[in-house]
C-alpha cells in the first residue's frame, strides 16, 4: 500500500493551492450542523459525487481543526502522489488483503493526536441526485476496531440563483460504532437533508469564494456618489 507522508513545506504549498482552487470555483462553502472535535479520534464518512470531494473535505477539516487523513484508491494515488502530503493513503479496490492492510494502517493513524480518517464508503463517484447505493463495510470495521466516534457528512454542489455554484455541507450527529445499517441510515439522513435545501438559509458561510457579477455590481452601487470639490471663493479685485 501507499502510506501517507503528511507534512513538510510542500504540504503548505498544497494547502494554499487547494484553498485557492476552491475559492476560485465556488461562490462559498456553507455548513449546517456542528463539526465535532477529533481530539479523541474521529471517523468521518461522506457521499462521493464529484472530483471536488477530496478538496472540499480538506477545507472542511481545516475549519474543524482536524488532523485529517483519507483513504484513496491506490491507482489514483499512484498517479497523484502529492495527495500523500496532505494525508492520503491507499487501498486496492477488490483486493481483500489490501483492505485488511489498509484498515490496520487506518487504525494506527487514528491513534495519532487529533486524527480524523475520512472514508467515502460508496467506493466510487456517483454523480447526480440518485440513491446512494450500497456502502462498503470498511467504515464499520474501522470504527468498531478503533472504537472511535463516527460522523456522517453529505456534500452537495448546487446552483442557487447565483452565477457560481455553492457547496452545501450537512453535518450529522456523531455516533458510536454500529453495524453497516447504522452507517447507511446516517449517511442517507444527511444526504436527504442537504438535497432538500432550496437556499443557503440555515447554513453558515464558512469559506467565501468567488463573487458574481451581480454581487460586484451591487457593491459598486452602494459606494457613495462622487462629489465635485467646491470652487474656492472669488475675491473682488482691489482698486
């Protein structure tokens, strides 16, 4: 497997690059719900609908002050190995021996101070607004073996009458390890909530991104009107 190599100067560069990409692509990152502490270790499990999910999760972890790590498909991680610098480690899909090795490694990561391991239990990107589908058992096994709290989180990319899309994030209630149905229900609940949102009402803006033309124009309109300096008084000529 490919292990994480988190830290170093290069990691700071990647942090800057990811935030820059997110802020340039979206109007804002909005969160509803409370991001829990990872002081005793945390397993976060999310739906997987876009290439952006990893970048968004990275930003979310910074907001929550998590020392975040993520499970990533080994083929993709081998191509984009820089992800190891921000906490990614690999699993080979369809390989039971790799799954065991990865889960053991993830458990050791969760023993680190303030660690949060992120898992996308759908196993692959499923775009659109359809059903979540079955989840892999990895999230259940990791949470049970590590005895760490788990938190369901749903991400949605939505155009809400603005020029640029918004990122809506629904954070569920942390829970003790349970069987796979617990995780399926937890993710389904937050997924349905975020998909039902018709505006950002009830969400908190946690990262401001790119302004629309309308927003920039409204800012200009609110500026005070320019005034013409008064002419100095003209004195009559002395005789």
